[in-house]
């Protein structure tokens, strides 16, 4: 009887030990990620598969654009997901609405190896995992005098040759900042002067585009030869128009950051910290850059010239970028939308 009791206890102990040693998936350890869903095959190979092997967890996803995903999180009061990928303009909205939690930097040691610009772009919240830029692309075969300044967009020789991003796109609000600089005013204090400068630019503008593919088409058909654009479109435009160039602007380009945050109601915040640290690992960042997924923020990444050419890459380039105050920018957007319609809706 005693022997059977000991045997039973021993068996139970074995089962409990086996359960504690079993993969975390058996304990329903799941990380829910909200992101765009682009480059799915590459991300599965480079990021997701090795992270699953490391964490022993399940990964589930919500996909969609910035606005839709952020609104979904807002409706749920900051719950339903663990990790949230957003552009910095939208993550700023999430921060202001209390949808994210402050991160514990001691749990993300790889933060120490990324550019300072990316470490804490919005205070105590999530880092940027990639950096982009907004500048000017032009066809050097058609624009014989190189573009070297934002003010060149107003040049007389560029009449009916320019495309600007629509005001509701990521780059769109920056057109107001560029126009304000041209007018020599603060766009948040003198909106009228900024939009007057945009009205003066209008004769040069063929069309406002709303997607990267639309801009590529405008260049490839020859409808435009100059555009204010994000750098991710450069390689696509050059594939269609080999003479397209990124302008070296004396005032500098505008930085755009893709951030990764932890939702306020995250079910697995510890796992979320582990995931953020994983995607900032220099080896992961190196592979993502080499495979054409994202520009690296890890300073240890070394790219060949042909690889680096497509990205915002290197300490010199990153340090030259102009940062944006998204709290002010987001607050001004609704008024700018109306003023934009007055200029370009006619």
C-alpha cells in the first residue's frame, strides 16, 4: 500500500516536472502582434521562425494599415494585442490616448547597440526598429540642374513637372513644413503664410499621389520628373527610370521612424520585451537589410555599397535627418486638411 502510494506520488511528480519542462506552447504562451503584414515570407524566415524556436511560443497576428489597427486597439481599451508596429505619427496618437505602456529598458539590452535617434524617439515608449527619410527624387536626365534644396521645388524650370504626396499620406503633412520654411514662418503659428507658399508652388504640381505605386507610375510614364517622397520608393522608381536620383538637400531630409510598442493591456508583456529585443539584434537587423525588408538601426550592421544605397543607413546620414514634433503635427492636421483642399481641391 505504501509502495503504491510512493509510486503514485513519484508518477505525479514526474508528470508535473514534464509539464514544467514542456514547450511553452503547451501552456498557451502566445504573443499577439499587430503589424502591416508586408514581406510575410521573408519575415517568417528571418524573424518569426527563429523567434518561435527561442521562445517556445505561438505567434498570432492582426494586420492592416496604421489607422485601422490603432483604432481597433483604441476600441478595446489598449488590449487584444501585445506588440504594436506603427509609423511614428500614429504611435504618437497611441501614446497620447494612453494605449501603450512604458517599456522596461533593462529587458531590452539590444537598445544599447542602435542609433540614439531610434532608442527613445517618443520618450519612455517603444524604440524605432527601422529609420526612413522623406526627401526629393528627380530624374537627372530631364532635370539637368541638380536639385540641392527644398526651395528648388518652386523653380520656374519645374513647371508642371512635380508631384507632391497627398496630405493624408505619411509624407503629406511635411509639404506644409517645407512650404513654411520657404515662407520663413512657423507652420504652427502662421498656417496662412505656409499655404500661400503652397499655392505659389501649385503651377509646378502635376498631381498629388497617394501611394508609392502611383508615384512609380507617374515617373515611369514621364508625367513627372520630380517628387517629394519617402526613400522606400527610390529603388522601385529607379527600376523603371534608371536616371532617377535622390537629391542631396542642404537643409537635410525628414526622418520617418517605424516604431514598436507594447500595448497597455498586453497579455504577455515579458514576451513582448523579449520580441522587441530580438528584432533589434544586429544579426537580425543585418539580414533584414540585406534581404530588402527594412533599413537597419543597429550600428553594428555593415552593408555593401549596393545594399546601403537603398536605405537610410550610416551614422552620418542618420545624424543629418530632421526630426518632427508629431504632437504638434497631429494636432494641426485637421486644420491643414481643410486648407489643403482650398489650394489643391480647386
